[in-house]
C-alpha cells in the first residue's frame, strides 16, 4: 500500500487569499448605470452632498438607533420559589430534571405559557410536574437621538458635467440628469 496521495498530518496548506476591500466610487456607479447595454436605469446616490462624506448616511442611522442593554440573571430554582419576576422580558424554563430549557415571555401566566410552548415543541405537557426557572432575560431600551438633516438647495444638472462635492466628484455622462431634491444631501441620477 503506497502513500501516494496520502495527506500528511500537520502539513501546511496554503490559505485562500483574502479579498481586499475595494471602495466603490460614485463615478463607477454612474458608468455602470450608463452602460448602453443595460436598460434605462435610475441611480440614487445617497450620502453625496456638501456635508456628506461617503457612508455618513449609514453612520447617522447607527447613531440614531435605540440603545439596548440585555441582562441575564441565573436562578436554577423552582418557579414557585423564585419570588417576584420582572413584568417584561423572557424566562428560560424547564421541567424539573430535564436538561433543556424553553424560553417564554414573562407575565402573570408564565407557567401556562411554558406548558403551551412545551406541548407545541415536544408534543406533550405535564402540568402536574414542577417547573424550574433557569434564567430571566430582560432588556433596557433607551431611545436614540433624532437626527434631522438640514435641507439642501434644489439643484438640477445635465450631463456631461462633474458634480463637485466636498469629499468627492461625480461624473455625469451625456444624456444623464442629476437632481438634488432639496430634502437631504442625496442626488438622483436618471438617464434623460
């Protein structure tokens, strides 16, 4: 029996080359959309404007999102012995002696919700069997700030032209029209 084709343990195998992140420039978007082989298209370029560097739109969405802090408290006691539980959140429950839990919403009928969830998941429920509380999950949510974009002047540009911005330029080929709607910093580019 030969060793031809056998894999040697510990042999170094070349790793696949990681693809480098290549930014997409606005001019490339316009060139792709202006390809005569493609049907008429509309390209909406977000984040192009006097105060909008690339990606600011996404950053604003993240900055304005709600802040959420999740908390988990472990118990491992019988449900009746757990004391007062929070009004909102989720509980990880199981029948005594089981090694798997089901997560159900907290509320005044948490035991009933557990029996119903157990029946749906496993095909049976045993209301006479004691329930163990394994953990309680709660969340604290704080509303994010409201970010209002200042209006921009209503502008219309016909190609061929170059839109000169603070952080970039955008080539507008012949037969294309760029319109800034005045509501934000975005431009709408359409084939005329």
